[in-house]
């Protein structure tokens, strides 16, 4: 008897396994569906973590080298201007910048905005001009300060803009706190158009002087300082030095922020994954049960195959391929569904868990970014346990005695 | 302890591996202690059936181990994002004392599983299963390593601490620093390249001169392949760190054997390592098969397989050299100088 | 005895050895079958003839004794090698035909070729020959569950022949057939004998064991050979 090559044999066996799966469609459909749902859940979590980390990395590249905060009684308080010359003297420091920022809670919308003070003239003239959709600007070529009140202008994130539109304040916004005598009106002169919206979405950039009014910040105090260090190798060192000279100052480097973000994202995703483990475990028990409890029909079929000369390892191969086809197809379907859910539907339900506290983000785009690494991880979490659970039942089925069908068992 | 999807994936994979290996161990013990070829008792029939279970277990173990090897490398790379100071996989691995030990153990396990499966394949072709006891004894000896691997993985996971600043390839493979990594990288190209190529040439000589059909000490030549391939693997790794990597990154200070497996280097490292592992696995197994002398029928099959393995390993080695020195060649042609 | 093809020497098969439900189905059975002969193994049901057929057909291993097929002692071989011998030399026709219900006639017939790595094209080529021979060509793509009993048996014969086995074993072939179909079956058997096959049939049906084409009849009772 002439036998074909190893590849021909595997091809035949795969072909047979596929048909065998199709013949038992009704039995396998339940496993298929649950499997798809689980892979979908796992992949969604991994995709959103990956994208968020990616997005965070991109946006955080613009973060300052070192941020300096003043801590009093364990709380962050305003930094006094007297620190500036001292820090500037440290070798390796190129420049120290002061920052004015804070939050503004708008009770009527239950939204929290991030307020940031800067000299908007720089934005209008500099290279950043193109990241803003300028509004209410009659002729940008004139390069004229539009408002009659230059200190009370602001540029807002797209998310803030959409919100303010609902209350007809998209042209000018009134800041008001009950302790103030009267509200402070601001002209909105533009919105941000960034490729990644995560961080700028709830942002209001105010002219510094106006921001001081809104945040009630005295003239010689700042929210925090930003230190520029041209040599990245020195950042860590200089941060330590600042803290050593002024123990009341806290220094945060860019790398620390990135690590913290990534850790938080990974922790959240692992936390959700761990809670999924129970479901995965239950699923594996179901598989074990299904795989061990062969129907009389299947038992007979394996008996026939053994009786007409199929080897035990051939039957094992069939079982292995059945498992691989089933888990492979389910994984693929689950991954594709997750891709659609995250990148097309923007992960409703899941993004709240990951982005966090505020409902301010009416929209945020996630950049499709699927590293093949993630596919390997998903396969490890789905296919490997599936095959592991089926090893023993498959063997049990495959060792059916060839004479079993002759003894009418 | 760090809760992280990659750690979770590794733990799931390793647990599956250990669980299935435990199933194999129990059955291997039963076969080892109860095997009696001449018995016609139903017990012997059952043991014979159990050999299929153990084979399946080992196939699963090898498959999972390969997957875990890749996953471990990628996890280490990915975790570098959350470990301060770690820029790539090296930083992650060296941030605990278990990282590199685990990696080394995984590589050894991979080769051991491969050899076991090859011997098993051969033995299963002979009607009397002549190596049955030795095979299952070897399998039982492999089990503790799988346990240690899992323990190391947990130790590694528990030891990872995002609040401790770790060092990275810049300092691990920094020639001025101390430690094994530094001396690996410090091995100057002028020293390691001649060593590497003399091993390559020795392997070729061994294959084509001492191992010709009419050569007298053919068995010795074949046996020599085993240590030679191990030496090849180790020197190849050193060459990758100290020489190949500098040309891939085109930077003298960046010496990392992991970073180039990622997308930003077009997965350059994947075919490189694939060739290295395939060549070494087949090469050393080919040498080891020389020790199979009896029975004659088995030795005959072993010789046949040995020939195939020798061919595969040779091509694998050539592919490795070509892929490995491609960045160097392109850099040299482009710029006309060395780094 | 120059052309001995099947031989059993004192084979004994005990199921559940050493357990309370121990039962010896075949005891010290010895027989010899010549190549190209048509042999019937007769005996009442429960006499052990099906077990003996299993032993000769390499479906199970004896507890004691030897089974020799084409000069090879198969009873001592590990399952895998016994199976190989079975695939190469023996075709089996089971009592209940044992076809896979959800599959077509063609797929059932070519089943033994799947693990051999024979390509689908070559498989259908071989099968078509047999389908023609057994008048099943028009049923090629039918599910076997839609066939009549006689047709199902012809599918079972075709499957037993697809490996070009020289030895054919049939277990109680007339059990589910009426007398007309039984005589059809015997016609096929005669034809196969003419083409050089060695055929061993178990039966307690006189139509079969008294048939003129039968060369030899062995009788078994309570697991022991009577003649």
C-alpha cells in the first residue's frame, strides 16, 4: 500500500476534522459562541489598553522634562517666585517656566474643566498656530488682537466646545463662583484640533492674567514650575538635586508620569482580565465536560475508525485539529469583533472604566494600533488553555478499542 | 507583585504547561515502572495506550514552550513601559534576579523537549519500543525543571516592582560596567567574531571532511557535533549582542538582543532567532543521535534522521549567518566604514 | 501447507482478567486457512466466533497464544504495528455494517485511505471502480442512512476492499438480510474468491455454511474449536 507524504496526510486529517466539526454543528455552536464572547472580551481589554498607552505615550512626549510642585502639609500649594532663580542656577538646567492652571467645576453641566493659563499671543503667532481652529477672527493676516479685552480670551477643547454649544455659550463664557461679586466673561477665540483628543478635550486655555483671576492666584505665586533639561540623561539627577535643595518641593519627571499612566492602564486591564478568569475557568470546565461526555454517536464513529485501521495517534490528531480549528476560528472572530467594537464603535461601556472619572469626554478617537504581540497574547490566553483541557478527553476517546463495535459496546 | 495582562498571560500559559506535564509525569511513572513488553495482560495494553497520552503531552509541552519563549520576550519588552528606567526587555529581565535565569531555563527546556520528541519519534517506529524505559525516565527528570520554571515565573512576577528604578541595556551591556551582561557586550568584535567563525568553519569541516562517507572515525565526527552546536549557540548569542545589534540599531551604545524583535525594526530578530534555534536544535540532536547504537533497526532509522537533521542544521546556520550579517553588510556598503 | 495465510495457535482471549466478571471468550483455538480459500466459522451466538474473528482480524490481542497473518506474528506487536498489518492485509465487513451515518457513500468507502495521505482525487478514482463493481455508482453522493440494507452491505464490502486487502473477514453477514440479499452477498463473495481473495465468514446460517463454494467449515462452541 503506497502512502502519501506527511503533508498529504495532515491535509486529509484536517479536512476530515473540519467535516467532522460541521457534522456536529449543533453541539459545537454553543462552545463557539461562548468562546467568541470570551475572546472578544479579552481582546477588547487588551486593545483599549494598548491604544491608550500608545496615545498617552504620544501626548506625553510633550510633557515637561521636570515638573516642580510645592507640598505643604501633604497638599500641593502654590509655588513662590523666589524659587525660580535658585533652580535656574543648577547646572544642566536650561530654563525654568512658570505655570498657572487649575480646575473649574461647572455645576449646571456637572462638568469639570481644566484651566490652563498662557500667553495666547504666542499661540497666535508661533508654530502652534495650526493646531487651533480660530474662531471669530475676521482676518488672521492682520495678526491683530481680536478682543477689546485681551486678558479675557480663551481657546477651548473640542469637547468643551460641544458642551458649551448646548448652553449657547460657545462664543463667550461666563466664569462665576458664588463668592465673586460678578461673573467674569471670556471670549472664545478658538478650539483645538489635535490628532489625539484624550488630553485636550476638557481643556480651557486662558490668557494668563485672566486665568489668575479665575483661579484666584496672587501675582507672585504659580501653580507649579516646569524645568527644561536638554540632556535626557541628566533629568533624573537634576530632579533629585532640586528635591535635595528644597525638600518641600516635589519633582515629577516625564518618565515617571508615563510609567504611572502605563501602570494604571495595565493594572486596570489586568484587573478586568482577572475578573474574567472566573468566566474563562467556567468555560474550560464546560469544554472538559463536553469533550469527556462523548455522545454514543461519536463513540461509535471513533470505534469504526479504529476498527477500519485508523491509528490512535491519527484519531488524536483529528481531535487536536478539531480543537485548533474551533478555537482558532473563535479567536479570530472574537478579535475582529473586538477591533470593530473598540475602533469603530469607540468602546461604549468599556472606555468609562479606562478613561476614568469624568463624563466630559463626549468623544475621543482611539488610534487603531494592534501589535501582533497582542495576537500572541490572546492566543496564549484562549487557545492554549482550550487545548490543555482537551488533551485528556481526546486521548480517552482515541484509545477506544477497535473491537468495541464488534462487541456492540 | 504586578498585575499586568502579560504577566497574566504567562501565568496562564505556564499553568497549562505544568498541569499537562503533571498528567504526563503520572503516566510516565506508570509506564516506567510497569512496562513489560512480553506481557499480554490488559494492564500492559493500557500502558501501551498511555504512551500516546504521554507523546501528546510532550507535543503540547513543546508547542507551549515555544509560544512561551516568544511571549516571555515580548512581555519583558512590553513591561519595560511600566518599569522606571527600563527601556526594553533587558531592563525588565534584569530588574529582578529571576528574569534571566528564567529565560535561560526556558531555552534549555525547549532544546530538551525537542530532543525528547525526536527520540520518541524514532523509538515509536520500532516494534519493540527499545528505548521505552530510558525515554520515560528522561521525561520524569525533565519534570522538576518545568516546576522550577513555574516557580521562577511567579517569583519574577512578584518581584517586579514599578517603584524601583532598574537599569537597562544601556548599562547592562555597557562595556564599562561589571557583570555578565557587560562582559558579553565587552567581548570585542575582534575577539568574538574569529571565535564564532572558527566554530562555523569547524562545523563545516566536520561535516564535509571528517564526516565523509569513507572517513574512518565518522562516529566521532558526529558525536562532536553536539558540543560544537552548543558552542555555536552561545557564541552566536554573544555575537548578536556585541556585534549584530550595533549594526541593526546603527548605534554603538545600543546593544540589546530583544529590541529588534519589535515592529520598529521590522521584526528583524524573529527570523534571526528562528534560524538560530532551528539550526541548533537539529544540529545538536543530530549529534546526539550518534549515541543510539542498539538495536540495529533503531540505529538505522536514527542514521536516516541524523542525515536530515544535519542538512537542516547546516542550512539554518547559513541562513543565520546571512541574516545576521546583512545589517553589517548594508551599513558598510552605504557608509563605507564600520561602527 | 505451502500457502498458509492465516494461522492461530492455541489462542485464548479472556476479558476482564482477574476481575469478578472475568470471562474467557475463546480458549486454545487453533486453525489454519489457506490463501484463496473461502472458510466459514460456524457456531451459535455467544460461542466466541466473533471474538476469534476479532483476533484474526487484528482488532484485539489474545491473552495467550499466537495469531500469524502472512507469516507475521501479530499478537505480540504493539497496537500500532498490528494496526499497520491490519491496514495492509485485512478488510473487515462488520455485522451492523458500521457505516458513519452522516456521511455520503463515497466518503464512507474512502475512510480507510484518509490517514494514508491519499489525495482526494486518487481516493475517488479508487472508490469509483468499486462503486461500479458493486452497482452503487448512482448512490455515490447519497447519505448512507438513506440506503437499503443490501446497499449498505455493499458499501461495507467496498470499504473493506478499498485498501486492496487480500484477506476479507465478514461477521454474520446474513444477520440483517433476507434470503435473496444473502444469495446476492454470496455471489459477491464467490466473485471475490475468484479474484484471489481469502475469505473468512462467521455465521450460523446454513445458507452460508452449506454453500458449495465454501472450502472449509470450522465449528466453535463455548469458545472451543469442535472441528
